[in-house]
C-alpha cells in the first residue's frame, strides 16, 4: 500500500470534516505520522471495525464508516434483496455522527434503517435487530477502549455479532470500493421524510425492559430488603435503563456517581472506562465510603458489561472479578430455580474457554450441560440460536465470560449489563434477607469447591511494529511448546489455531470442534492453567491464569508465580 499516495488522495478528497482536514494538514512532511495513519486499512472482522479516531485508512472517521457500510449494504442486497438494518451508538466521540453517516449510506442503497434518537446500550441494539426482523445491525462503540478510540460492531439477522463467514464476505465487498467514489449517500432529512430512515419509538424500549424483567429469578425479593446501591454508568449508556429496571424490581436506594452520570466520550475520570480496572471504579469506591451501600455497580460505556464491588467484613469495598460474579450468579440462579421448580430438564450453561473452570463443579452439582466456546459473546449467542433451531431454547439458563459479560434469557444475543445489574441486585437482596453479604457468598463457594483464582495480564504492542511482534511471539510459542510452566507439568495443550488438543500424559491427540482462533491453552497439573490469546479488538496479548490452592493465600502465591512464568513464556521481562 502506497501510504504517501493515499495521503495525497485524502488531502484532495477528504473535505467534509474540518477535524480531518486540520489533522491532514498538521502532519505534512511527517512520514512517520502519515505511515501510522495509512500503512493499512482497518480490518472488518466479526467484531466489525475498531480504531483511533482520526484521518486515514487506519483510523475511525466518516469515510471509513461509509466504506464499511457500503460493503455491508452490498452484502445485504446480494443476500436478501433489500432488507433493513437497526443502528445505535454509545457516548463515544463522534458516535452519533458515525451512526447517521451509516444510516445515510444504507438509505442511499434503498435499505430501510431504524435508528435511535439517543445513545442506547449494545444489548438494546441486539434486541432491535430481532424486534424489527432486520437483516443486520450496527452498534457504534469501542466498548471499554480509551477515549481516543471508536468502533463499529456489525450484527447479523439473529442479533448476534456477525459470523466469520458473513464478516469475510462484507470485508471482501469493502476491499472492492473506493471510499470517495463508490459510496451511495442519501440526504438525511429526505430519507427520514420518505420513511427510509425511522427513529425507534419509546414503546420498543419498554418492550425490551419487559423482557429483562422476565428474567427475574425471585420476583419481589428486593422489596423491603433495604438494599443500598451505588451505581456508575461510567459516562456511558446504562444510566437510564439500569436505574429504571432497578426501580421496577424494588431497589429504592440508588446513588449515582455524579462525575460519571452523564454521557461524556472523553472519560475524564479514569484512564479508560473498563469496569475490570480499579481506576475506573475509583470514583464509585470513594462514594461508597461515604454512602456505605451493600454494593457498587459499574456498567461500561455501551452497557453490555457490569463490574461490581461489595462491602467486605471490615467495612471496606472488595472488587469482585468477572469470574467471581459469574460464579455467584450461576450458583444463585441454579439453586433458586431448582428450589422454585423452574430449572429446565437438561439445563445448558455456556462459558468461554478463558472463563473459570470452577463452573464445571457447579454444573456437576446441578446436572447442567456445560458448553465451552471461544472468546466472544457471539459464540454464546450461537449456542442459543442452535438450541432455538431445535425448539430447546428454554434449556438455556445462563452464559458468561470472565470480562464481566453475562446473559440470562434469549431475548438478545449479546451480553447485557441491564439484566446482569438486575440479577446482581436481586441476588444481593436475596442473601441479605438470609443474613449474608456477597463477600460471604463468594468465600463460602471457594470453601465448598476450592480456591480458584483467575488473573488476566495484558501486554500492549502499539502500531505496525506491535502487530508484527505479537505474531512473532505466538509463532515462537507454537514452535517451542513447553513441557512445564513454573515447575508445573503441562498435562494438556490446546491449540485453537491448529485445532488440536494433546493429552501429554497419554499422548492422545484429538481435533478441536470449534472455529479457528489464535489461542494456545496449557493445562497444568493441579487444575492450574495458562492461556495465551492476542486480543481481537486491541493491540494486546492477554495471558489468562488459573491458580488453584488449598486456601486463598496458597492460590494467590501460585497465581503470582504463574503470572511471572507467563511473562517469560511471552519473552517479556
């Protein structure tokens, strides 16, 4: 790709956005900066697009969005004739603009578009696709990335994020297009007037909330429980719907973190709005120390994930990991539904391969079928879809991933922080009425099943050199499979790229029946483990650690040791 030629084309053609014009002018003569913006195009994959906002083919801007949407429009027309698409956005910088530009392109191709009049959570977009029987959906979001990022998630007609096959076809269409010459664009006002673009009415959001409410396990349990909650939407989309559903189930005392209440794509109160990191929850923790609630809820900007902190024995607030919250929710849902007689025959639980193995023990106890899928909630959605095709969707009970993504019910096909927030509060109220805090609940589960500690380390590799470095690291590991890690024997190797699983004790090698993914998993003796996975949406390699100990301190020591060992495995000092 001739990046200087592309740069000059943009100087001539990218004239509609003053910010882009100023940026292009500011980097004249700076080959390094020009190279960073033009050395490649953002790749359209199953997660759509994601990148830094700015000028260039390797940035998020109106021209990249338009080109991607024209590719999507070509795919829809080829497969369905015309069809319809639902679009929404979160609080990210330029997110509303990107939504409208995508809508204009689709309307320019004669495709009906349903758009939201204000920012909405990602699960709502998944719901809209199914509600309006659309052929696709677009959510403008970069989830929990730093403020300089934006993104474009694409959904299929089932409300799941696009499959590998569909994304591949769309990407092929995108690659054929000149983004300045080959994109059809309608006038926004005329498209709204003609009905090609239609704003979603409030009664549709009410119907979504009704579906969320149907997922209650013990309806009415929050009433009279005296549950106190501090909530932060992290300047994103969760504020209205999370507060509304909590009020509906009887949670009266909700205090919202004022600095993080209103939409703000700059996310000035934390380095990046990820409920997995302590810094993002710091304002909430500070408010908890004043208000003294039972728990803190934090939804990420597109409100598909929720993190929590709970009041500990000494009055301080303990951060609960995504695995721990998933363990508690799974146990609460299964035990309550069994007691209530609402647990289906042959219940199905779904988790990703990097999510805690402690769930295996809960599934054994309650007679559940556990399905392990690749990282990415679309794979959990596919399990629901396959059950639905067999008329068995009622068997699905719960699905989750370690990064705070949860879903009960089949009304959407993506993780949903609105329903998860409701269930966390219901669970907290239930145990509070039984004289137990959530800190006691998670500790009692560890005591019953074993101390499974999980930890995720993320290592950043920015820019063009970073991608090459990540590829080299993964190739090096595959060429030199370790026989032990931190003195613990490797008993199982699972390579999801080469699609094999090797039992190193018996020497038996079997095929992995999952889609191809660049992941290597090392099962260690004692049920410990290390999984290495490059992120699909960020320039990072992640190491997922499982440490199993006799007690918390033992597990913590094993975890710390495995973290150090994983760095050595990756060649990081």
